[in-house]
C-alpha cells in the first residue's frame, strides 16, 4: 500500500503539535509527513509498521518516527466491534526538525540531539528499558502542561534519548522511502499555498514551480495527497478564516477578502 502524505500544520501554529485524544480505534492509514513524531501508546494493542519494520504493539509502546518515514499503528479487529467497548489512546507529539529555530541544532551543545533527529530518527527509534520508562513518565505528564512547558519537556526527552544507548532502530539500514523522492516537491507546493493563500493562485504557475505541466501536476499532486490542488487551497483558506473569526473583530466580508475568497 502506497503511504499517504499527511500535512496538517501551517506557519501560523505552535512549534509542536500535541494530541492525547481517546478514540474507538486508531484510524490513520499508512502515512508520512514532514514532522517527526514521538508516540506513546497509552491503551490498545495491534500491529505497528514503521518503514519496512512490522511489530506488534501494546500499552507502553514508544517510538520516535523520523521526517517523511511511513508509519501506521493498526488496532486488532476487536477494536472495530462496538460491543467490545474498547478504546485506543496515544500521546503524540509532532514537531518539525527546526522546531526550536533553524540554527538551534547547529549549536555545539545540541550535537547529540541533532544526530538523533538527522541520523537515527529517519529509521524509527524504539526506546526500551530504563530509557523507555523515563520518557514514558515525562510524556504522561504532557496533557496537563501548557505549550511552553511541553516545548521544554520535548527537549528534555530528546536529550534523554540522544544520551542513551537503550534503543533500537526499526527500519532496516537498506530501507529507502520511495515517497521521499516526491515529498520535497509536494512540500514546496504546500509551503507556497500557506504563504500565498490570500492571492489568486494559478494552477499553471504552481505546476511550473516543480517543472510540470498542468495535467502531469494534477495527477502527481492527487496521487501524493489524495486531494486536488484546489481542495487543499480551500482547506488552508477555511482554516485561516476560522482563526480570524475567533481571534479578530473583522466582519465576514473582510475575512473573505483576507483569506483569498475574492
């Protein structure tokens, strides 16, 4: 199954994304995204796939997934049975490689964390033993912390992993992420949309940014995102409109123009 590119964040959001929601079951398909992802399974069990590694998972499973590395946690079929009354929950933190600033990882003190994020995480990192328990204890506290405290604790967790040898790499060293070839071009387009959603966006111009004609681009973009270009543009504009409605005194007409709905 071809992994799906998932892109949710925009340049207006916080440095990290946090989710601790309880679900009936984990519903995401095999997917990848530019963000790294640190996931602790709080409840449920099933099968986990990271790159070309497939293992069973249960409560306490902890994995750091690298940028653009395909992954999925799939619950056993019993979770699909409403009569079983089972639920699934994970604490998940997503962050871009430069979440602390573009120059932050280049500081001498950050050598260990930089190595972890750039050389280890691309294969998936699974802590075990004492390290897993230390990271687990920190992550279980995250739901009760504000954004700044979560930011600090994420750095603490990454430092714990970087200074330890109690982890295994999941994907094989020969693993090649086929989707990585195309993810950069898709990200170029997505970044452009986020920066220019207020403007009258032209399909031919956007296709030309990655050296494609309109027809080839539409097929390429739909295959990589399962959405048309204009679906994505509208999602970005609607998301910004919702933010302006709740955070400003602008009227509806002003918001429409500010978000590109001319």
